[in-house]
C-alpha cells in the first residue's frame, strides 16, 4: 500500500515549507508530495528543492478545485492511499505509518481523519511540536474508528482515502475558494462506498493559521449558502426533513446569534472578524429569501471586496 500526499496551499509559503519538511521526516515516506497551488509565489524555492516534492499550478484557485487537480496529476493503484493535508499541520513521525496499518486492519474503511490534539485557532508550530513530543500514541491494535454520533465525518485538514474512491467521487467545485463544508460533502458521499470516520490516539495537530484564507464576510456567507446547497443536493447525515429543520434553527438562527454575540463582546477580535462573519451570514439569508443564494456568489467582486 503506497501513499500519495496532496497539499493544497494558498499564499502561505513559509508555513507550507515547514509542513513539507515535517512530512519528509515520516517513518514511512510517501511516493510523492504533490503541492497544488494557484500561483508560483505560493511556494518557496526551498520547498521546490526538497526531495520528492512536485509543485503543480492548478487552473482554478479553491480548495475543491486544487484537490481535484492534484488527484488528476497522480496515478495511484486502487488500494493505495491518497492523503490530503492542509499546509499548516504538524505530524508525529509515525503518523503515515500508523494510518497505513489502520487501513490494513480495517479493509472496509475507505476514508479516515485523525482528531487534532489541540483545538482552537492559531496554534504555534513550537506548541504543536511540544504537544507531540509529550503525547503517548495508542498502539494500532487499540485504535478505533468513530463512524457515527457527533462530528464523525472527515476533517479537511487531514483526510486519507483509498485511491479507488477518487475514481468514483470528486470534490465539488461548486464550492469555491475556501470550499466551506467540502470535507463534509465528500465524506457523506464517500460513506456510500465504505466506512468513513475519525480516529483519536494518533499524533496530529492542526495549526489553524488564518493567513491566506478568505475574508470573514465571504466565510459567513458560505456557512449559510454552502449548507443550503448541500441540502438541495440531499447530502446530509440526517433524514432530509430533520436536516431542513436543523439548517434553519442551528445554521441560520443559532450560529448567527453566536457570531453576533461574539462580535458585540469583541471576543477574539484579533483573530476572527465576527462582525464580518455576521454580515456575510445575513447577506446569505437575504439571498435565500429572494431565491438567489448560491455558493458561487462569493466570487461576486462587486458585493465582496
């Protein structure tokens, strides 16, 4: 079982460089590390010069589009693993080796993610490395796959799929730019082909750097528009009737109120523009009412600057 790593990166070359160097220290190295970017300046020369690194310029900027382009540039066998990583992650040295063994122990598993050891935003590389140094991983025999309950779908910062799945399913490019909820969408569709879930007890930290991401106005809009789009696609972990109720009560009302409350308090104002997020959410709700809400609306430069 070979490994093929795909990293989608947007305008964070220094962070990306550190992540790639970490991957090259793995006890089981991938066949290749393909970096899918939208422009040349997204990757440092030092990164390009590293062994086994292949940089490709995707024709369209956006997480879903860059992931698909990366897949198209690879030629794995059906039972090989394709590993999707964000450019701001820190891995224990045996992360890839452990996940290969886990897939071998669970032949029905088709897509897995590892739970991050540190939650929240803006974790420093140093703090992540310290956390991994002090972390005691579980033996592979004790690892379990959580495929139900709350938050069982794959998380976009680290996703491993059997290559055979990627011949049947594609990331939805109707979810542009940051492609909010594209991991949820892909996970629900992947679960039609095999077991999908999350694993705890493996060394992994998502740094959650905010630089290079879309504005919070666009993100807020996407949080509403993309979820509504997925409902129309009938991509949901709930019965459709319950999913519609959840959309209006939780996604629209509750989460917008939480963002508004945090904006009024000035909570995490140095990290997250909650005022912008609320504005984006309300713009999406307005578009829902007049029937023009679409994930691609965030590409409208006249409304989103």
